C-alpha cells in the first residue's frame, strides 16, 4: 500500500484519483464563481434555520450551519483546492527527480475496483524506486503521494468499503491525519472548513433545497447524502445523515448496496436511530 513495491510501473495518460483520501476540489474556476457559491451556501444556511421541510436532520443542520453561515464557505474551499493542487504538483515534481537529474517513472497500485464513476483511476501513486534503493530507505521516505497530501494537511481519509487499506497502512494514515489536524496544517488551519465530501454533498443539498423553496419539483430529497457511515471502533452503523456522530478518524463509508454484506463481514450493529422506525 504505502510501501512502493515494484509490482506496477506505468506511464499515466489518464486522470488519477488518490485512493483512500479526499482532497478539496476546485469546482468554481474563478473568484466570481467562488463568491457565487458563498452566496448560495449562505442562503442555504438561512433556509436550514427557517425551513423544517428540508431533508436535513436537526443534528446535522446544527453541525453545518456555522460552516455555511460564514459567507465564505465556497471561497475557502476553492482556495484550499488551489493550494492543495499546487502542493501536489510541487511535491510530485520534487520526489520524481533522481539524484542524477533524470525523472523517475510513477508507481501505481489500483483498488479492487480500478475506476470511479467518472472514469478516473483509483490508485496509490508514488515514485518508483528500485529494490536497491528501497533497501536503504525508511517507510516514510518511500511513502505515496496520497500519504504526503494527508501529512501536509491537504487531504483527509475517505475509506469506502470494501476497498480498505492493510492494517499497518490504515494506522499510518490515521496517525498522520491526527498529526496534521493537531498542528493546524493545510485545511485544518480553518475551523470552519467543509471537508471535501461535505462540500460536494452541500452543493447537492443546495440544488434540492432551492427546488423545495421555489416550489419546483425537486430531485430525490435523499440523494444529497447517501453513504452510510460505520464507526470502526464501536462497529456501529449509522445512517447517511448521522455521520457527524462518528469521529473523523473512525469513519468507514458504505454504499447502500454494500450494507447487507458489510453488516455480516464487519459484524456491524445498527445505531438506535437506524432501528427507530417512528
């Protein structure tokens, strides 16, 4: 996983998404675009306070409101995305250069399901090191770009069942996330940061909320947040709107179709709210 063993060396000509981590995305290409998102998210914050008919639980609304109500949620995310992208390019350029000035090829290891719904390759990505080089390097020195992003504070864990890291790799991922968070590096410097998956979900929620507020036929109200969230420590499965009850470093996401299998294989139990049918 993080260890770049020599079992896959490729020249990449496709878009790659870093496996097991989530990075801020630049969906607004201009300053004006980011400000429009600021306005949308601020309106959404007001709607969440005024409209009980929106598809959001009270607990989740309370969590989101301070982040949306700043009036700068879109700008913050876009700026973070740009800095994260700049770090990724600079880090890759520096680590891919050999001592003699030549460029190393990339090492990639893909997930069990190699491509996401946009055709991007899910992979661990790192410089390729020869066997002789690896013998003289520490595990940290031969880390993946995925882990580099986490250490710098520009990525967060995003673990989706059944594609999971090996246990030693998971421990390093979570420990480095905790270190970046405690040090306030990258996105952790701003307490009002929307995590990348939250930002994407809120974009979907805004579209649904706008339809409800204006009286237009809305898309599926539940479609903005569909992943279930299991607590890896307690093995309790929480519903899509209850993920905030699970500490960040203990979150394991499951698509609805994978819940039945995950319940058995991971020995999960339902949260009280999932069992409450009233």
